[in-house]
């Protein structure tokens, strides 16, 4: 090895040693500064920042480090980071770092560190499950809110004490549990563990009650949905009409024939007959009615202009739609029933011979039509 080469090699080694020593000095300095503040019980945010800075360079907890010329201590950055998290109100962060510390450290905590750990760790072992129970309860209450907006369950939600009143009570209990947790964390350390034990029992019971209400509401929703589907299927089976062709059956409407003058031939038929197929607007309404979409059928009749010769049939469909909608919505809106009566009367006035077919309309509506269409229909409704 030549002299110049040996010289350059020595310089490189010296620089490497200096750089390595500088890095080690950086993490020791950060740890020492955070350590000093922690021992003084102040500036916990700075303590956390210093410990994280030290951990970036050296995360081997438990080894001995020389902090000053006369001070050698175990290197415990995870422990002190956990202590800082605790003092800042973050029990979850404290617990996580203490777990890492217990896994890595090679020495048993002694002196002040052991006192802190024995005093604060049980508090976090209670606080974290309480926070989890509160979070789970909040999630369950949101799911219950979503169920309450279901079309089937929503019909009974406010009427049954097991649902809306029970949910309101759970919300009050949740707010109280949050308040109790905050008060316990703000109490003196020697009182905190006892207070948190009571709050944990409250939070656990609250979570169980929310879970039970969710399961009860979900089961009731499923039952109501199954009942609705069964009713729709039954009504569809009762109707069985070919709604694509004719919506109703009726006798032709007769008009007066012109007076026959002498020597004139009488027409073979003086009646005006309805078109074979209904107009598209009325056909669309009939399809909606046949599928059990009574509100859509009713709204369609109100928004569409129907030719004069089909107004009786439109009135019949309007009556049937309003009548079926009244019972489908648990008979809550009396105005629907009044609308059905008026439509029946309008149908009878427009065409006294028109009556609902049993192939299309359910027996309850046929009987309703007969009662409100007038004496002429009382014995004839449903006979066509």
C-alpha cells in the first residue's frame, strides 16, 4: 500500500468514526433531554417528541447508555414515550408503547419508573376497554338509525316503546357514560382506578343493550318485509288479469239514434262502441296497479289526460288505487278512502253499466264499489 493511499484510507476511517459517533450522540442527546423533562414532570409534549426522535435512530430498549460522564442508565424510550402519552390523556398510546417496552427491555423497571408503571398502567387497562365499548355503542346506534328509516320498520318505529323510546334512552345513557369517563380521568390518580371500574361496567352494559336493540329491530324489519311480500303476492294472485290488453270489462255505451224519416232504412246498430284497446296512459296506470304500485297508479291518473270515452274506466282505476293504498298504509290516511268513494261515484255517473271485474279486482274492493256506487250497483257489483 503506497503512502498516499494509506493516508486517504486513514482519513476515511476517521471521518466514518466521527459520523457514527455523531449519530449515536444525537439519539443519546434527544433521549437525555426527554428523560430530564420526564423526571421533572413537565413539558410532556416535548418528552414525547424527544423519545420519538431517539427511537428513529435506536429502538433497542433496555441497553445501558451513558447519558453523562457520571450517569449510566437503562435506555427506555418506549417506556417514557408511553408515560408522556398517559400524561397527555392518550391511554391507548400509553398502553401500546408500554407493551413494546415490556417486550424489548432487558432490565426490570426499578425506582421511579416502576412506581409510575404500577400506578398508571392499571388505569389504562380500564380506560381502553371503556373507550372501545363507547365506540362500539356509537356504531350500533348509527346502524339502528339506518334501520329506523326502512320503509317497513318505519311504519311502527315511533308507535312501539321497544324502538324509538328505547333508542332515545340509550343515547342519554351514552352521553352520561362519556361524562362519567371524563370525570374519572380528571379525578385524583388515587381515586381514578375505582371510578373507572364503575364506568367500565356501565359502558359494557350499554354496549350489550345497543347490540340487543339492533338485533331486535333487524328481526322486526325482516318480519314486516316478509309480511308485505306475502300480501303483495296474495293480491297479485287474486287479480290475475291480462293487463296488457283490456283493463276493465263493460257493456257498450248506447247513444240515441237519430229519428228515422219515412222511406229511410234504419241502421243495423245505433250504438257507439269503445275502442278495443285502452289508451297508452290508461294502460300504463293499469300495469302499475297490477304490480301493486298503488301510489304510482294513483299519481299517474292525476297527471294524465284521459279521453272522454275512457273516463269511467279511469275513475274505476282511481277508486281501486286509492282504496288499496289506504289499506296498504295501515289505514292511516282517511283522505284516501274519501277519494276512493268519490271516484266510485264518478265512475257510476259516467257509465252506470260499468262494474269491477273479479278477474282484476279483489273482493273487498268489489264489495266497496257496490256499497258506494248507488242502488243500481248494490246487487250487480262483481257479477260481470
